[in-house]
């Protein structure tokens, strides 16, 4: 994962949050010359994510720490498996420990939940995509974790794609007016996606020249009808709203091209990972 400026700032902020007053306990108990080896290990089955940002934290704390990664983002591991070894000053290892774990536990949680969603529609052509319902400042990292889990990314920001939603439609003069305005404003290479709440709005979106329709909170019967209407129009379909692990396969079986789920990021629990340090 390439680091963007926001990720670099996030790492700095996280370390400042933990170390702005120093590390009283470590400084009081560990002589500065002591070297050690830390073992990052899983305490439950999970999909690994966040290795790059974890390495960035170690390097920011102490560039002399050496790291040996036994697994990479996207790897499925079991309880007790070693993710990485970190060797260097015990002072530095302990100063980095919690920030490293906060990142890798959270991101592995996103990847692990995403893999469950991806497994639920295995064998079907539908793509699962994330949303902008991400932790502020963490979007690049959480979207990378979604990819590590086997799904795909939706737009990264408000400026990276056109998605006309209900508020745009209601305040912009209706579906047709909103689509026509977006077509005039957006670069010619950019697709126009429109959220529709009914089959009537769907037909308006198709007639207006939308490229993708977001089928919002439709039941399975309506979804199937919407896919059939779009089948010969060249308009792609995205289902969204209330999708869960229990329902996602049924939604995919309607034939939609994409299913977007904010749960991949906003509802993923952190995984249980620890780091044990021993002196050399």
C-alpha cells in the first residue's frame, strides 16, 4: 500500500498521542542498552491487514528496529500463528507496541469481516464494494484492508466519483435534471451513478443516461425487476442498504453487478493480536 500524506500524519498523530509525555514505565524499568525480540502473534483466526502501516510505526519510533514479516496482508492465519518478529532496543519495541497493535488489530478486523462477506457470495460474479463510512483519517488504510479481505473499493472521496443521491435529486430538480447537470459538469471519462428508490426513478435514470444505478433498500423481488429492466440498457446495477452476511448471497443472486456495504468498515470488530517481548 502506497502511503499518502494523511497516513503519514495519522502515524505521527498516533505516536504523539501515546508518547508526548514519554514512556514513564519503560524508561523507569528498562536499561537503554537492553536488546530484545518481539513476536506479533494472532490470538484468534483472522485475515492479516495493516502490515505496511505497522512497519511504518516501528520505523518512526526507531529506524534501527529490524522486522521479519512471516505473513502479509490478505493471509489467513490461525490462533498462535506468528505474524512478524521485531528485533531491536526493548525501549523502542515497547514504545511502538500499542500503536502497532491498534493499527494491525483494527485493520485485520476489517479484512476478516470482508473475507466473510466475500466467501458468502463465492462463485457468483457480483462484486462487493465498500463505502465512505470509514473512520476519519483511516480511509486509505481501511480501504486497503477491504481489498486484503477480497472485496473492492467504491469511491475514495467526494471528488473521485459522481454519485447522485436522494438529497441531490430532491434538491436538484429530480432525477433527469440531476443527471443532465452532472453530465455537463463532470469529466467525460467519469461514470454517472444515480441512487434510485423506486422502479419509476430507475426508468428516469436510464432515460437520462445514467451509467450505474444504486438500488437503495429494495426488497429482493424489486431488485430482480430492476436488474431485468437494466439488462438490455447497458446500465450497471448496485444494491445497497441493510445488507448483512445472512442476506448478501440472496441479494447477489438477483443478478446485481455490485453490492455496497458500509458494514465492512463501520461494523468490523478489532481482532485479538498481541506482541510479547523477550530480552536477547
